[in-house]
């Protein structure tokens, strides 16, 4: 008799089995639905019966299968449990493990906390108008609770010098950038006194928080938690990338003073303006390097991903932000005139016309057809549109900046940005030199005009 293969264990089967072990009874579970984002870890939502037999929403966080880090997932679980005991609003861990059939990666299952996390909704929706008035202070208060969490159950977390750690990541990328060299030099020259180590969330920002009409209801995504100076979390929250286009300096919602007011209320301490600025600068450089690191997962061939590829074209946003927060961007750098189009043997429509037409079709015809479908499909559509528009702007640019940048580099005795990076690193060139800042600003503004020209005006 011919043998037949047993049916493969599905993700829903795996979740059902894990919850059965946790609850002591096998629950009914719905079909998992992947949520948006997930550049580092995947997030799935589903309904499952609780121990009382009533259905409840459950969230699964897991590493991408084949790319798991069990130690980090265990640390995330430990952070959730320790901070819950300290009064921090976090989801309750229902189950966790290094792997399970059907889940096939390190994971944790938790209850779903109600609240809004989408930045633009929190920044603009009239339903959140009242909470916006105190949300920056609320976030400072919650950070204070995190930093007061006892560390006795968190011995698996490491504590390293943050500048040294991010420099190691940057060097390993082998992608020399003068802007990063400028930032590293400044950070080392202006380092404030170190505060005693506490638990640091590592990615505390809008998007990783749940908020309702009363305030913060949940702190999510603890995968970057570590031990360190607590002001690191405060500075990270002030990084421009986490304002999502809004002008207010704290998450696009409030002021630094409100943030510090809430923090002081929770901890009895108030970091200085200079401490916060140093940590904001470090956070900006950190996001620059981490963005490039994320993109390398795709560019290096380890994980083919539209999302990761798109991040690679946004690194220049953080390059600009770093120069801007340090007051070192050369505003006199003018946009060079576009190169005149050369002759072509190809028929119309041309390449840029094709890209524009495809983008318009995605917006006008395909986008509306996705209404009511999974959020992730609409999210990927937005990424496709942004990449198409980036490609069109690069074609229109025609390499018009190369000669301007070449002149600026040659004036410094450099033949490339890599050479300039090396000379900044070894101190052969001062990072505040007018010619250095001109060359760096030309390169960054050229990349930004193609990748996201609106960022220059933000």
C-alpha cells in the first residue's frame, strides 16, 4: 500500500497546541492574520478561546522562520514579566518557547491589548485630541516606571558602551559614510557623565506603544531591551524619525519639557537639556546605522524583502537628521540643475513615464480594490509606490550631482566619500572644516532629493 505524507502542521495548529499546554485544555483558534511592519519580527493576530472557554484576541510574535534568535526572545519574555510586576502597562505573556511545530521559530504568545498605535492617527485624529495634550508627559512617566524596574530577573541582558556597540555594527557593514564619522567624533568629544544602568527599552516610540483616550495602555516590542543609561530611551523618543512628519519634537506630539515633567514625576530625577541632546544625537546616528544594517539583510542576500530593500533608500534621511541636530548641515548647498536628456533610440513611453504610469495605476485602480483586504497588502503597496517614485526621481536626476560632489571632494584631497570617511576617522581632517561639511552636505542632499525630497523641507 502506498504511503501518504502526513498533513503539514499549520501556524494555527501550532498556536492551538501551545495554548493547549498553557491553558490545560485545547482551545478553538481562528486563522492567524499577519499585521503590518515586521521588518525584524513577525506579528500575527488571531482569536482563541481562553481557559474559561470565551474567545479572546491573541497576538503571536515570532522570529522569521530560519532566522531565529532564541536568547533574544527569552530576554523579551523576561522583560515583559518584570515590567508587568513593576506596574508598566504591557501585554500578559500566555506562552513562549524556542520553537514549536507549525510556529517553527522562537516565539511568544500574549493577550492583545486594546489601543491605537498608528502614528498619524495618534497625531491627527480628533478622537485623540484630548490625550495628545498630555501624551508626551504620559510617555515620560511610563519610561520612568520602566527604568525603576528591578533587575534581579534580567541578568541575561547585556550592558555595553552604546557608542562602541553601534560603531562595531557600522564597521562590520563596510559601508564608509562621512556623516557617521562626523557623528562618532562629536559623540566621543561631548559625552555626558554616565548615569547608573537601568533597564532600557531600546525602541520606545510611537508605533511600539498602544494608546487610548486615557493614555498609554501597552508598551510593545522589547527585542532591543538592554541595560544602560536611562536617558537613552528619552533621547530615542526625540529622534526625528519617530515624529513621522509632524513638527513637535517628542513623537510629533509634545515638547521635551512635557516628557521630562512626566519622567521626573515617576523617578524624582530630571535629566539636563545637554544630556537629552546628546542622547537624541546618539539615537539619530543609531537609527542611521541600524537602518543600513536592516537593509543589508536584503542587499547581502540573507533575506529577500521589499521592506528591507526600501529601508536602504531611507538611510539618507537619518544622515540629514544627524547633520541637522548637530547644526552642521550646509544650507547653502543648492540643488544642481538636472542634466539635459540625451538622445535615445527607444520608443515612448520612456522609463520615467512608465514608472509614473504604473504608480498612478497602483494608486487609482489597484489600491481601491484592496480596500477591506489585509492591512499588510496595503502596506506593501505603499512601499512599492515609494520605490517606484524614488526610481523615477533618480532617472530624472541623471547624475547631475556627481561633478559638484567630485569638485568638493577633490578640494579636500579625496577621491571618494570612502576616502573622506577614512580621513575623518583618523583625524587627518577636522569634522567641522567648512569644506568637509560642504562635501558631506552635497552628498546627503543629493541622496535625499531622490529618496524623499520632502524631508529636506521638514
